[in-house]
């Protein structure tokens, strides 16, 4: 992600931080794109936030299933390359 | 210095990652089974960050909890200081990511601090100064770390991960800041050169000339300035490089085990470095009654110490009733992982 | 005005190391001209379908690349709608013909996918999703979310998904150009590596090089298949914007428009080439095209309703799964394959169904036979 893309997408962090929703459908991704390969296997889910829906990756190591209550948290999206901007973003975590 | 004008903690939040690795697992990995190293260090397990976590993600989580518990306006936060030994960038403050994630105002004084384990409390003190000087209405101070211990080294037993965030201001104070003082010297007990994955430490030298000397110096300074004796205080919090040092220094300075006990979360989370004293303080504040006097002294290798005299208010007790995810709750929801898994996770979160 | 399919051609589909993108285009174009008994100068305009040559082959301005294959450089344009590029290129040609702009045009779709590494390819293909909001997804992941939902809501089983693969691989044995000529069993499908739960590797269409071309004319001709109707449906780019995961609404809308234009209904369709980029996609397709009621696709496939001797022959070519899926070519290949079956008088009414990405775009064509 280049600096301008990072900067534009980071404007959405505040909107999602802390928001809660219900998982509508979820899959565990075993074969991922190159930049997410180190995170695999990870969950990817479609979430219902009440007034809108959005798709998010689940936090590392957590398996999500339809019906789970989740909350948006701030995490690293992918393993950062040593010299690159660290790709932060929002993921969802099960609410215990 | 005694503070004559009102200033204090308006809210606080903490974050602990969900994984812990036990002292037994580490003993096995280090082929030191039966030596009871974990027992002698007073740390039975320590927290481990997930692969997608780092000091910035911790800071956001702790700061978010602090702001969620606070009825004030985020637009009033005009200063943001974060202390850590594991800032994700050597150049680009961790504070910038927290700033963005929380959506804070662009009117902001912001910088990262480093002073080993006292960088968090130093941030608290800087924030207090900004508020008192009216350079900011509200300040946000965070201590956060994803500490690393070299495989096979004794620090592997204690180097944990966590964060604590404090909002400081003058209105609707939960915990008054009555006095604060700092001491500093050049005492080379622990350091890390850039590009090195793990710090170096000077063994037992870290004790006497380091930890004990500086904590005593700063604490005695505050006690003298405020003309208080330990028995007049309700709680004490001392930096927790392990579970033993704070017990010893508390005793040396005339405090009782009962005054110290609520702060000893180190047993279950390890040494969270720049977050340690602030997390220990949070554990105390999570259960202290109104009108309780708390003395906190942190220690940062290299060396220095920050001491604070605090007093809880009835507002803290009232507000706390609706809070969730207190420090103890987060400790209780941690899950144990194997040494192998712990090493795999920490390889990805390694800071250089 | 009647649009007839004068000629068509499909190249071999597969891992074609010695064929460049340009070779693939040339091969399909020459084959179609030959089949139609036309001279290249008879083509008045060219419509080019391709998804990702800019990234895969570092080649853009494909309209010019293709036009220069003709000595007279006919006007050409390139259409892109991810895996529905072929379908929308067909539509562009049809609109131009109906407008009276041209009388005889050629539509060609091609994709050269196998030069880049697999991770790089996954990354390029994922750009057909909504990059701003679907970070972390891959195509199998998005369809896996559909699959989880369909299994949960309608009781579709793992075995029913696998039966799509078994059927399409059997069908492909009759398609000389198919990428795979290999029977597969339910067990083999389920033993293949998990890609994104519940989809396994063998639930997914392969990476394929290939091209296909058709020549369309509004001149009066006889004994050639005709295009009876078409329809395009459009929906949100990302899954989050869809009304529900129950259906691909774009497919349903495209089909409704096509049936209306052709004055036919789902019952009339005897053969169909549908977009089985993943097994679950074929199940959604046969429901959303109206062949079987919603939720029944798994059962229908398991009970052989979508193969020879059943209700409608779905994917006689082997579909995307067994004949291969060069993304830009598929929409054109589907029309070409059915046109060839219809010309051989094997059926009277056929339907093609081409989808872009996770269902944002769908194009349906209904073809009529020669009798």
C-alpha cells in the first residue's frame, strides 16, 4: 500500500473502532494473497452492524462463525516488510 | 514538586493481549526444569502479543477504553505522549497511529518517548505539565510495550506485553495528582542499540545501583516534599521488573505488603516495561475506595525514576460501577500457549 | 433486426506456454473467420474482451493490438467487467449492430494468465473485488461466504458441491478444447486442499490461457444460430452492499430481461453454459436463472437434473471448472460453444450466463437454433 492509499484508508479507522455487529457468514482462508500469506489461516467475514454491513478479516488465530458477536479492533493487516509503512487497519474480534 | 492547582486523571484504560506463556513452559525450553526460576522471579506467566498486534495496536486499544469511559470531548485532547521501548517506527511516532484511529483533533502536541520502563510514567508527567501550563485542556499519556527476551536469557521469563492509557485534565477528576518528582542519572544497567533485536542487561548491577537507588531517591523526595510517611498512605505501586523487586523496595521504604498487594499484577502478566507501573496503578484504581492516597514510583533503566502522589475521589468509585474489562477481567480471559507458539508470534512482532 | 452468429472459434484452453496473448487472439480470430467463410476485410468492427492484460502481460490498448491483426485496421474497443468481460463485449457489439452502426462485427475474448506466479495472480484477480472495503479477501473467500450461507440456510451439503465437479469433468470429456480431460470423484474433490472453508482446491476453476471469438451479423443468413435476447444485471461491487446472500440478484435480473426479450422462460432452455467459477456459483446460477427453485440446486445437481437425460444440460463444455476459465475469454467462449451445438442441431434454445467478480455484474444471452 503506498503512502497516499494508506493515508486515505486510515481516515476510516475512527468510524469503525469499537463498533459491534453480528457475523452473517464467515470463511477460514487457508490460501491467501501474498501479502496476507503469513496471517493464514484467518477468518474473513461479512458482518451486520445494524444500519449497514461490512466485510472484515478476523484477528489472527480466531475462528469466526455465523451468529458470533464481534467488535472492530485496530490491528496490523499483514506482516509488514522491513522498510515499508506498517499496514494498520481494522479487523474484528469475538466479544467474550 | 507539590501541585497546588487541581489536576488529575479523568479516565484510564488498559489492554492486555489474550495469550500467556507460563514460567514452566519457558523453564522446559531453557532446559532449566526444577530450578524454579519462575518462582524465584515471582512471575508465573507473562502476556504474549498476537502476530497482528504491536505497541501501536495496544496503545489504540488502551486509549479507546479510556475515551469510552470518559464523558468529556475528544476535541479537547491537545497533547498525546506515548512511552515505549518497542515503538513500531524509529521515525514516525506511535502517537500518530493512535491519533488517527481515535480521530483526534489536529490541534495536538505529540511525541514518542523512550526511557526504558519509565517512559509511560514520564508521558503521564509531561501530560500533567501540559495541562497545568494550560498548553492543553486534556492530555493523553500512554505506556505500551511488546517486550522481548532473548531465548535462553533470564529476561525471557518476565518480558511481557501490554498498555495503559491515562487522560489528564482539570475537570471531573477521578484521581487527583497531588505531587510528582523525577530523578535521572547515567547508570548503564540495561540498553539496546538500534538494529539489535534484544536488549543487553548488566545482571545484578540492575538492582542496587539501578532500581533500588533511583526508586528510593524519587520516593523519599516526594515523601519529604509532601511531609507524609508511608503509614499515612493507602497504597503503593513500584515498578515491576519481576515479582520480587517491588516487594523488597516496598519493605525497604517502610510500606506494608497489604499496601503493595493490589498492584502486583506482574505475577500474571510479567514485566510490561513502559506500561508496567501504569498497569499496576490501574489495577489499584480498579478497586480503591474514595479518598485513598496512592504513591507510585516507576523505574527506567539507564536510569531514572518518576514518583507520583495520587488521591482517589468519589467520582472514581461512582464511574467505575459501569466499567467492564478491568485489569483483572483481562487477566482472567487470557489463554495459555506453548513455548513454540510464543516464539513464533514474537518473531513476527519483533521490533528493530 | 435479427442477429445471427456467422462463425465461432475456441482455442485450446490450458497452460499454453508457447502461446502469447497475441497468439491467442490471432488463433481465435482466424478460426472464427474460417468457420464463417469470411475474409478479414469483412469485419467492420472488433470488440475485445479481456480482464487484466495490463497487469498480467504488461499490455494495454488491446483494441489496437487486436485491430492490427486485420489488414484494414477496423475500429476496435476493449471492454472489461472482470470475468464478465466477454459478456459485456457481446453486449457492446449487439448495441452497435442494433444501432445500425455496423452489419458484421467480431467479438473476441482472451486471457493469458499463466506467465505470472500464483501469489501474484491471486493478487491481480483480487482487484476485481472492492479493494477499499474487501481487504484480505480472495475470490475463493468471497464465494466461500456464499457457500457457508447456502449450506446453513438451505441445507446444501458438501457432497452436493462436489457433484458439480464430477458432472462438469464428465461433460468436458466431450470438449476437445477443455483444459482437463479427467474424470474426478467426490472423494478426490473433498481430499483436495482447503482453500477457504468450505471450498477446496477442486471446487475452484483453474488458471487458464485461452481465447474465443464469434462473428455476429445483421445480414440475412440461413442455417445459423441467432441471438434471441440478452440482459445485463448490476449489483454492488462488494458483498456487504448486497441485499442478501440468498441469491445473485444480478443474475436474476439479467435472466429476466433476456427471457422477456426472447419471449421465453426458464422451462424452454434445453442447454446452458453457466458461470461456475466455483462449484457454489453453479448452484446459485441454476437457481437464479430459474431452472430450479431457490435452495434446491444442490439436490437437483445430485439427482442429475443438470446433465444429459435430466431437465437441462448445464455446462456441456465442462464449464469454467473443467474446460478452464481464461477470465476475459469465458463470456465469449460460452456463446461460441453453444452456437456450435445449436448449429449441429443438437438443441433449439440455449442460454449463456457470465458473471463478474462476486456477482456485481451478470450477462445472460439466449440463443436460438437453426431449425
